[in-house]
């Protein structure tokens, strides 16, 4: 049986992920940067209104907290 020579030098290119920084909060590939602290944050941890990360965003602080009747 004749077997063809297997290509030893397989080309492994095109699978490298782009140089992205991990989210400073969850560690996922960050797609944006906080405009306040310039930290890397993923799309889930960046505010679409103020473009700040969850640590700097003050939009969530404005939200009314439900009164806890004890
Ligand atoms: Zn994140
Ligand atoms: Zn921030
Ligand atoms: Zn915000």
C-alpha cells in the first residue's frame, strides 16, 4: 500500500485571538475601556450611558432601592 506523505509542517495560523485585555471585573475579554478609570471592561460591565465600568458607573447608584420593611 502506498501512503502519501503527511504534511508535518501544518500551518497553524488564523486561530490566534486578537490581543484583548481581560475584564477587570469578571475576567472575560474586554471590548471597551472605562472612560473614568481607563480599566478594561467587557460589554457586560460597561455602562452604555456614561461609558464607565461597573465600579465607576454612578447610574446604578441612582436607582431606587426597594424599602426593606423589617
Ligand atoms: Zn466583565
Ligand atoms: Zn471604571
Ligand atoms: Zn453609567
